[in-house]
């Protein structure tokens, strides 16, 4: 209860903010984008990660509202960075299943000022089960119409539906870090990740590996033909205020 009330108050006070984790081209290690990761800027407890609020937020049906707040803030951050002349090619935002069922999503997209290909939504594999819902279909239609790319997040932890991939044809799939982490000591796990990269290639879907934690992961994933990398070996999630210095240091 206490936590639930606090979450509602935090929403009113706009205390849910995006952190940003950079994403890199596997071949050149150029910055290709940033992913937003929700944080709760708590007045006493400091910056809290999603494990501290998503379960309760889910219970009280507040996840869509958090997602909405993060997206709005991220769009404003991107505009500010553009204004400052920073070259951030792409913004990826997590969109929960709850948010995808929210009729307000499609409506709000009509007023988002963003060029096609600059924004992408990371959706969970469970989307493959939700696709028959009218609101979800309408929202997906609006997402496509606005030129927002769809990425399947945490691929391999949910339904991993190949038929779903063919039907939805996302721009990109992100291999979950649970699958990526073991590749440096398990040949079987390495073959598995290689197979997922092949599935992406055969369907013309780009592949990101999450959880590139060490230089060994980075080298191995690059050699395996992965397109994009994200992980602690390259950059950790950071507050918006740290992004400009990080991006400038890349050049
Ligand atoms: O940020 P962290 O590294 O702790 O993220 C943990 C998990 O929280 C992620 O795997 C993701 O599923 C979820 N998450 C992070 N940011 C968001 C967000 O903005 N919205 C939603 N719905 N989930 C998020
Ligand atoms: O939304 P998604 O499931 O992609 O969430 C990414 C989560 O993974 C965030 O919680 C982020 O902090 C975390 N993360 C990012 N890079 C790494 C990494 O290299 N190792 C580990 N263990 N976690 C990572
Ligand atoms: Na994500
Ligand atoms: Mn993920």
C-alpha cells in the first residue's frame, strides 16, 4: 500500500525518468543509438531501478502511465540533444504490453515530432499473443504509420515465435542477455546465439545482443555477425545529464 501510494505520488511529480544506455555497431563500435531505461528518482532512496517499482506498478495498473512519462521525457531529451548539435542516431524506448493496450498511445504518437527511423519501440515477445486485440492492432498501425521501428526485446525468453516474427516483421530483435552471457564459456550456447543471428538474417531482421559484459563478448558477437551490441563492456546506463559528454567523447 505504502509503495503503491508512493508510486502514484511519484507519477504526479514526474519522478519517473529515463536513464540511457548506448548501443553500438558491432563492426565499427560507432554509437548507433540509446535505449531508455526507467528509473525512479526517489527523494530519500535515490535512483531506483525497475525491480524496485515495476512489480507494484503492475499490480496497481500504473505501468502504462510510467511508460508514457518516460517516452515524453525521452522525446524532450532527444530534442534538446539535437538542439545542442549532438549526433544521436536513434532512440529506443521500452513499451510494455499494458501501454500497447492503451488507446492513448496511438493518439499521442500523432503529436510526436520525430523523423522516421529515429525512434524505435522495444516490445516483448508476448506481443505475438496480443496481436488480435483491436487496440493493439490500431496502435501497431499508428506506430508503423509514424515510421517508428519495432524491435522485439528479450528475444528467446518468452514465446520466441518464428511465425510471429514473420507476421510482425520487426526491424530488429534483441537477444536476451541470459542467452548472451554464457557464450564465452559454452560452445552450445554460442551456437544457439549464432542460430538466432541466422534467423534474423534469413528474415532480414537486424539483431542486437544485450548483455555484452566483457571484451570477449564484444569480439565474439562481432565475429558471429551480430549487428548491434549493448552491454556493460561498452557503456552502462547513465542519466540524461551524462549523455552529452559521453557522446562527445566517442568522436
Ligand atoms: O534498467 P534495468 O537495467 O534494471 O531494467 C530492468 C528491466 O526493467 C528491463 O529488462 C525492462 O524489461 C524493464 N524496463 C526498463 N525500463 C522500462 C520502461 O521504461 N518501461 C517498462 N515497461 N519496462 C522497463
Ligand atoms: O529492457 P531490457 O530487458 O533490454 O533491459 C536491459 C537491462 O539490462 C537493464 O536492466 C540494464 O541495466 C541491463 N543491462 C544492460 N547491459 C548489461 C550487461 O552488460 N550485463 C547485465 N547483467 N545487465 C545489463
Ligand atoms: Na529493452
Ligand atoms: Mn531485454
